[in-house]
C-alpha cells in the first residue's frame, strides 16, 4: 500500500517568513494530496489539496507543489502568522483512502 | 455546515470491556470513515462505509466492528478493549468515494485501563 513520509517533524520560523513542509509518497497511482492542520486540542481541519493533473495550487498564503516524477509534494506557507502554529499533516490517496504522514509541528515565533 | 459530531468526547474503559463510539453528520455524505490516531503518529484508517457497504482495512479487520443504521450515523465498536486501543478515534465524512474532501469530527479520546 501507499506510504507517505513527512520529512520535518518540527519546524520553527519567524513571523513573516515562509515555511515549507515536504512529503514523499510511494504509490504512483496516488492522485489526490490533501493537507490538514491540527491546532492544539482540536481535530484535523482541511486546508488545501492538489490533484495529479496540476503541479501547483495556491489558496491565499498557501501554495502546494507536486512533483510526480520525484513523488514529492510540499506545502509552502508564505508570510507566516502566529495563528499558523499547528501540526500539519500531508496525505496521499488513490480514490478516497487517505494515507497520512506523521505530521510536522510548525511553530511561528514572533 | 461541514460539521461532524462525535460522542462521547472522552471515554474511559476497562480492559476486556466493550466500547461503542458514535459519529454523526448532517451533510448527507455517502462515505463515513473511522481513523485511529496515537500520539506522534499518523492517523490510520480503520474502516469506512460507502453508503451501506463496509470496507475494513486488512490489518484491523478483526479488531473493530462498525454499523451505519442510516446515512447520518456511524458507530465504531470494540468488543473487548485492550491497552493498545488507547488512542484518539477520529470520524470523518466525504460526499463520495472519488477523492472528495474528508471533514473530520473533534475526535473521541479513549483511555483503556
């Protein structure tokens, strides 16, 4: 089955800087890659996704890049704010079964 | 409204006793999922219902049961809890099975003693 690896377990950036979280996957059939945010004491909240028919998607300060050849995708958060501090999970899926990475704890320092 | 609700939010269970967790959604989603999440680990899919059809992951097949009496509700049942079942259990739903966004509930934190 699919294995999704999230490379940074923790990441610390200064407010206003960009943060980048990288993930790799193993199954070439995976075609859907969502990202979820988990704030302290809360559940997973969908933030952005990308499908394999595109290699870039942007939603406000969030940019997702997909490199199908390298089986790699990444989340870029620009102009970080303290409220961006959370655990971010990447996932890969073929159809609806999501395989998650183990999460990256992002801390945005003032 | 993209709300998925779970009850209870916290559950204390004794080893060997059954546990029943409840999830509901009012979005008329066809698919409902149960994930297990342990600290510092990735959420792991246990099973999902597409309409009335139950799909269980191979490695958790015998450990968890589920029922979906109607479109809105889905339960997760553990017949005999073991210490290793202590975890957060997350319910999610999606409109269909074609890679649609999954919306997660707040989770039930299960502690087995």
